[in-house]
C-alpha cells in the first residue's frame, strides 16, 4: 500500500485552509461568511452553526430551511461529545390505511397498491429546524437566536447573487412548483435564476424576522402554525396545528466505533449512522484499506462492505421508540458480515420494498472555534425544494421527509402517528487523538454513509490532507445495484471492477455528494470544502 498516493491526479481545486481563531466550511460562500462573522462577533461554534444554517435557508433554499429538520454532532470545549436531533414525526392522523386511501383518491390506484408519495402534502412531516436552532443556541451558544438569524433576514430582504451549482439545482422548482404562491416566491417569471443573478425572498425574510423577534414558538403555535397546517390540509395532507405544537428537539447518545485507531461518532436510529459504522467495521475486517489505492481490490472490498451495511440498515433502521434496532455497528456482527464477502460482487440488494428514496439534497456545515468546540451540523428539507409545498405568504418550503416511510404494514419503517422516518442525515465526528478532532460529512441521500466511508479511509488509510480527501474520485452503490463511479479513476480500473461482477456506470460529479471537513488539532484549525459544490472553507 502506498500511504501517500500521488495527490496531483485528484485535480484539487484548492488547498486545505488553516486558521487559529475559527473555521467554517459549507456549500455556499455567503453562508460561510455569515458563520465566520458570528465567530468574530463573540459567538462560538454553536452560534456560527445556526447562523450558517439559517443563511443557507436563503442562499440555498432548495436544499434546506426552516421547513425541514436539523441534526448535530459535537465536541464541546470541556470535552463532552454529544448528539442533537431536531426531527419531526408523522402527523397524528398518518396511518398506513389513511395514507393509502389518500394516495388512491389522488392517483386512482387501488389502495392496496399505493406507495408513499415522493412529494406533495402527504410527504410532509413536522419540521424540526426552528426549535432546533433555538435550543442549540440557548443551551450551547453565546448569542441569541435573533443574532443568529440576522444575516439570513438581510440576505432574504436585500438580495443575494445566486452561485453556479445552486443555480443548476434551482431549476427543479420550474417543474415541481405547481401553485402560484410557490412560483412567485422562488421563480422569476416562471424560470429559475441564472448564476450571478440577484434574488430576493421577501416572504421568507419576514418569516425569519418573526421567528427572530418572537422565538421558535411563533413557528409552532399561533397564526403561522395554523397557516402551515391549513396549507397542508387544503392540499390533501394530514399535518395539523397540534402536531406542530407538540414538537420538541432532543439530545441523544451518539453511536461510535473505532477505525485505524480513530474513534468515529455517528447519529443513532432513526438516522442511518449505523450504516456508516457497520461499513467501517466490515471494511476493517476485510483490510480493504490495506490495498494499493489504485487497485480494484480497494474499491471492491470497500463497496462490498458498504453494500451489506446498506442492506441491513434499510431493513432495520427506523424510529427506535416504535421498533427495536439491532446492534448493526458491533465488531462481532461485522465479522459475520465480512465472512460473506468474496472476490466477486455479491448479489446483495441495498434497496427493495420499504427502502427509503435514493436521492436527496441537503446542506452540511462544519465549525470549530478557538475555545475547543467542534460542530458538525446538518439541515435539510430532503429533496430539491422538499415536498414542493410552499406555505403562501411565508416562503416556508415544507420537507418531504415522509417519503422515506413505507406503506407496507409489516415493514419496520411503516408510517405510524408521531413516528419519525428513516433519516438519511448523518453529521460525522472523528477523534484522531486527545486534542485532535474533526467534524465532517458528505451529503446526498444514499451517498452519505458511502461518503463517510471513503473520506475517512482517505484520511486514515492513505494519509491524505483534508482537501485531497474530499477531492478524490468517488464511487457509490445505487438502488438498482449498479456501482456508479466518477470518470477520474485511473485507466484500467473500471474494467477490472466489471470483471469482478460489478455493473459499473460512469456518472457526473453531482451524483457523488457534497462534503465538508473542519479539524481542530491543538490550537490550529483546518478546513476543506466539497469541490462538487459551490462551497468554501473560511477562517480567521
């Protein structure tokens, strides 16, 4: 194994960034700048995380927002490691039978043949972002929620130039938005904005200003909550005002494993963090990272480890308050699964009935501060522009996270009142040594645990710098069983993978996620950002 492969071939767009006082990495430069300003003005990493997330609601509105969910993994300045989940559940009226009947009414199919819709009002679950933002800054920050929302309000009211990748993603709204209110809020005379075009989102700005002034209760109770619930119900959905009022965020215990001497932390179910941990454990059992970086064996054994983890996770992971979830992240279980891996690709399905939708778009941001706080934070409305339901006069785009439920009454992830769906969102945290921590993640539905596996291996098996670890060409298993790859792999590798039984397809960079890393090693911070997005790593 070459522990330091030739990094020139990865065509890095930039170098790893370094700073002493604070570092923010995320998918849009204006949002990263807002987070850095929060640090400069006396905020800590938690303040900067919420500030950045709220700004992304405005400058990357198809990916995230106040109508979605939020999660965090963090290491505090005093050494505590924690996990935070602000994720809403299904409406109280949402049962398999009720949803089947509503789908049948809308589509004309027999109720027994109905499947969970990918968008629209029935896919809406309770949004967690607003109370999550408020709780995180109240419990861990130095500043107020109002201060955290100020840059987002300003961008929405005063306008911002749209960046290139985001402009391309914005085009989804042209077909998805069918209501005039949504088209007027997010489209310009029926079209998506061009790169560099200045956009204002006045209704969203007023909503964020209201929450800044009155707190998150203004979102979950009173006139705004009634408007949110009424919009969903008027369009055939089930969300009620009481569902919103009953929501509260929670702190949970992270799950973890070790890999090559580092400790890796993930979110527990209902999130898919166990998939990443199982894949790491199986890959370590197979010594996948012991092969030469350019070899087909490296990709084959990592991919087979991941495939088995997906198969298990997509069957078992759900809301643990409704179903028991096995210990998929244990070393003993990994040894059993590794024994099923051979020299050829196995016929192990990663999808199937009841599995969640494959693709999603979201945002990840990572922050470190000079006090020693390190935060990995994720905010999402799931698909591009979520459910496509925009609450009139508010700019609130509601998430379609309910599309991850199953309508199979025997599946662990079946929809039930108040139940939280299988959640793709997984911020990551890694401890390399006592005073050496990294917040990281790779976005994109099924790509998330696959990205965690590959980026961590790049860092821990092959000694890559942070930016090179993100820039390196990636692969991903898809629901149809194919192994998608970027076209930057070494010549001859793809045919060798095909001869091992993999159905190899070349896909564009946008299919391989969006990653960020911020590392705090002693008193020096470093950061890197995903070259497949518009991102930046900014420090001071």
